[in-house]
C-alpha cells in the first residue's frame, strides 16, 4: 500500500516538472473563485484599508476593486430586493448615489464619466442594471408580477451560469491539466480550452450541478453531511478523464471508488492544515507559490492510486475510465498509426531539430536573402509567383508537422488518441500564416483606411444627421486604421500561431500608435485634437482609452485571421499588369492629399473636437 510520504513525493516531482503552469492553474482558480478563494483574502483586506485614504487616485483604485468584489454583489442584491418589495424609487436613488460617488472619486485615469466601459461598470456595480431590465420588461409586458418572476429567473440563471459553467467547470479543467502533467514533459496552454475543444462544457457543468444537488440533499442528514462530500470528491477527476460520462454514472462511480478511502482522505485533508496556516501567515504567498498546487497534485496522485486499485478489484463502471494515455505514454506503433500523415515530415535522424524551411534551398531565384528576411520576420514577399506558391505549400506541411511534433515524440498528450475528438482551432492551416505581397499590402492599407473612414462618417451621420468628412485628410480614408492594420500584420507575424498573445500585443501596438499619433497631431496643429477620450474609463491624457483599445484588439484579430486573408485571396487573382498601376495611382493620390492637407487642414464641425462618447453611446 502506498503511503502518504510516497504520494507527497510523487506530487512534489510533478510540481517540480511543471511548477509555473501549475501555479498559474491554481491562481486562476482562486481568481475565478472555484478554489483557493482564501488566497486573495489578504489583498481584499488591504484594499479595504486603502479605502480609508484621502487621495483621489487611491480612492479610484479602491472603488474599482471593491465594485468588482463585495460592493457589486451587495448593490445587485439590494436592487433585486427593492424590486421584489415594490420599493424601486428608493432603490434607484441608492444606485444613482453610488454612481455619483464613483464618478467623483475615480480620478483622471480611472475615469467613470464617459464611454461604454464606464457606463457598464457604473450600472453593474451600482445595481442600476437591474432597474433597466425591469423597466424594459415592464414596458413590453405591462405586468409587474411577470417582471418579478423574470427577474428572479434571470438572477438564478446568472448565478448557476457563473458557478457551474465557469467556476466548477474550471475545476475539471484544472484536474485534466494536473493529470497530464504527471505523465508528460509538457502541457499545452490550449488545455485551458479542453472542454470547449471536446464540446462537453455544458455536460460537465450539468454533472457538477447534479453533484452539488446530491450533496445538499444528503447534508440534511447528520451522517450524509460529513460522508457524502468525501464520497463525491473524485467526480471532477472522473469527468476530466471522460467528459462524456453521464452525471449519475460519474457520481455513482466516485461513490464506489471511495469505499474504504473516505477516512484516509479525511485525514489527508487535515494534514494540510499546517500549510493553510503558513499561507495565512505569509499573506497568501505560500498558497500561491506552493501549497495550492502541491495540495492539488497530491490529491491527483491519490486519485490515480484509487483508480488503479479499483481496476484491480473489478469495480463496476471502471470501463468508463479508459483514457490509458493519461497514465502511460503511447507506443511508437500507436503514434505512427494516429499521426501517419505527419511522420513523413519528421526528421528521422534528429527529430528534435526544427523542420528545414530554408528559402535558400528553394526554387525562388530573386533577392533570396532579402526575401528570407522579409518573409521570416514580417511575412512580406515582393510578388506572388508560382515559386512562392510552391514554397508556401511546402511550408504548410512543415507547420502541420511542427504542430504535432511534441505529441509524436511523446512529450505531450497525444490528442488524436483521446476517446473524444478535439475540435481545436485549425492552427495547421496556412490561411492566416501566409505571406503578403507588397501590392496586396498597399491595397489592404487603403481598404482598411476606407473602412475606418466609412465607419466614423456613418456613425456621425446616424448620430447627428449630417455628413462630416472625418479624419485628418480630405480623401475617403483614415490612415490610422490602415497603418494599425498593417503594423499588426507585419510586426506581429511571429505570433499568429498564438491568438491570445497576438490579441494582447495588438492592443499594446494599437495603443502606442494611437497615443503618439494624437500627440504628434496636437504638437503640429497648435493643440488641435481630432479625438478626445477624457472621462472614459481607463484613459491616458484623453488620447487612448480601454474600450477603444479593446475594439482595436478585436478588430486586429479580425484583420489577421479573416479580413486580410480574404482580401489577399482576391488581390492574388489580379494580374501584375493591373495591380501595380493601381497601387501607384492610389499612392500618388494619397501623397497629393497629404501635401494639400499641410496647407489646408481638414477641420470643422464634426471633424475636430468631436464628442466620441456620443458616437459610442448612440451605437
């Protein structure tokens, strides 16, 4: 029989191999509130102390963090109670008081007076959103009883959605990551989307809901209140191994597997009290950096032990836990059969080496070194030719093989051998990994600039019912949109295979471009502004704001993964004899517009000093 010391040794070995990713897994669990919620208790107490300070900036920070935490919950609950008790007017006054207080104490950076994000934060944190829903429903139905019933239903749906679709489902995801980390050298970040990939997210959420219902019902009895939580403690591990299992089957299987282990598990839980005390004394740092992931790794080892013994004892239902590759690596023949399309691209002599994609060995003849530099770092080629197409096709196969290389080598869990097919994003496709020719980039710049111009002109037209030629220049283009789109395509080319990182970097890049563009325009035009985000939530000097950058980030992702590839498909069909003169003509008109604007700036009503908040709010 394996002792606690041996389980602890195995858990420490796993933690040593994957320290940072397991720390992040548990930190996210604490952040979303699924586990280890005591980790942030110290920081919450600190923010409460800061709330007593007198500086505007610290008050702003405190209000934001408090709103996201306890004050939001209290305000929402107070608003719901006021509706049920037919005391809406007083509830609305309280909500408005909270909003006014937040606006007064927000400071310059944490603005709460303008913008969509400020409006959302104000309405949610004050509970005003509840009264908005009530007014809309009452205006449609005219029945107050229906309003109350609908409000209660929405509150329950929201609660169960957050608790089970987010919090409890994340518990299952974390168990899957811990199970894979004990067997394999590497665990991909994509495992955080495991349930979405296998399309079993809602099934898992339902299973966790049923488990909690059983636990609550059993808690009405004296014995059940202590025993059943231990009986059901393996459910997250079971559905992490087999997300397709039915709720009652997972609960029943956990109960059968825990026979004879409940007292031992209870003692093991008590053995971590010392770590909990250390975590509290260290202001949560010990929990974040060690005890939380260590405790989870320990009970993961315990689950593996109980599972092995259950298989040996032929416990009924164990056939539903058949993911053997969670506990042992697949053989070479099995991997070769599952990845038959990838093996031909593996370098048999040195499989750890990256696949050869040296353009110097390709059929491309012109400017090889320049072509290699531009293509590798910025995704730029001079022209679309048959040799380029041949090289791109070869690169597609290399990318596909490289994506699966770690799985083939046995360093990561072989997703193709999982019992359920993972519907992952098709990173092996070259749709967005392509290189863009210079003529295509020029046309993409003008298309993006026109889309930006059309968006702002149409927004102004709908809001003010008048035409305004938005932008610095006189032509139908806003270069900041085109420049931002090209910079995302070119400077972030190396990160296209990592959408999450691409999104963050796109926000940062667009923020830098927008901020310094605004600064330069103000310096060169006697302080004249073409946009002003003053009063928006999280703005810097009125030149950039959080919601604007979020919109740019989403737009940048659309450009990289959809718009630019789609446009490039059309531009590639245009003959060089046509596309080159077209690009030259557009560039000449654009330069002429620049020169004309230097002497005759595009200013006037609706063009400069436009109230951007009104446009966003209206739309």
